[in-house]
C-alpha cells in the first residue's frame, strides 16, 4: 500500500501573478493546454531562479530529495512538451 499523497505539507512560497502562457499567433481554441501544479513551478523556480541544488531546494520545500527530483522531472517534461509541440501552459493554483 502506498503512502497517501498530501501536497499541502510541501512548502510553496511562490504565488505567480501570471498563470497562463501560450504560443503567439495561435488562437486559444486551437491549442491544447499543459497544466503545471504549484509544486512543479516552485521546484522549477528554486532550481533555475534561485539557483539551488536539489538538496537545498528539497529542504526549502520540506520534502525528500527523491520527491523533489520527481516533481522537478515532471515539470521538465511538461514544459518541454509545451515548448516543442506548441501547447499552452496553465499554472494550477489550487490542487
């Protein structure tokens, strides 16, 4: 039996003002959307905006390094898909 998933125990300090990004020149009705959770965008922000290594970022998010790595990898995949295939990105504030 797996552990219950409770994302509210992770520390997320980032609350973005802008939560939607889309490729220029393509109407929204013609786009698919990729959804990023707040924990995914926080993991990404800590790594690339705060320039923290995975151990430091995991500590800031109050999670294990392996969990942080899983969250960050999920963000990488979603962002890469949106950029290479031309999908919109929506940051989900409430989970």
